[in-house]
C-alpha cells in the first residue's frame, strides 16, 4: 500500500464530482443492461474515464475549480431536498406554514390550540390554530 501512497502524492484524488461521475456511470450501465441498449452501455464508460482522469490528475487547481462549479450547481437542489427531508421528519410534531407578509416558512408545534406567532424575519404577529 505504500506504493499507492507514493503514486498518489501530488495528485488530486476523489471529490464530490468524481463520486457523482462514478454513480452516473453505474446508473447508465444498469439502465443499459436492463433495457438492453448497447449504445448506453458504451456511453456509460465516458463518465467513468473522466472520473478516473480527475482522480489521477496532477492539475489540482483546475480540479478544485471544476468541483467548486459542480458544488455551486448542485447546492440549491441539495438544500431543497434537505429542507423537504427535515419537513417530513418534523411533520408529526410540527405544522409548517408561510408568513402572509414575507413568505418565510414558519414551524409551529402541533396540538397547542391557538398560538400567537411572531415572524422572526418581518416581526409580523398573527394568530394561528394548529
């Protein structure tokens, strides 16, 4: 294993984009096999080779920039999924609704009857029964 460490010195290594490319390659391969589409099987090698090239690349600055751009592209999608996951997780104990004035999503505990809620963003006060 020491030879592998020596080999990887100065190389970029794996990151989020490389992992995404590997997963994309696996998904394309599975779809190509299940649907029996040979061209899709061939196309599935492209992300695999790009990921391997990125991992073994010596141009660390370029790979960091590529990963940064990928992260900026994916972060809005990831944050929306994370918010939806948290909302589903808290749906048994809390009720979610929007402020009428600023449209901020607010969370109120369930089963408390009428509650006077103050929006933390615009300081609007309103009563809700949740």
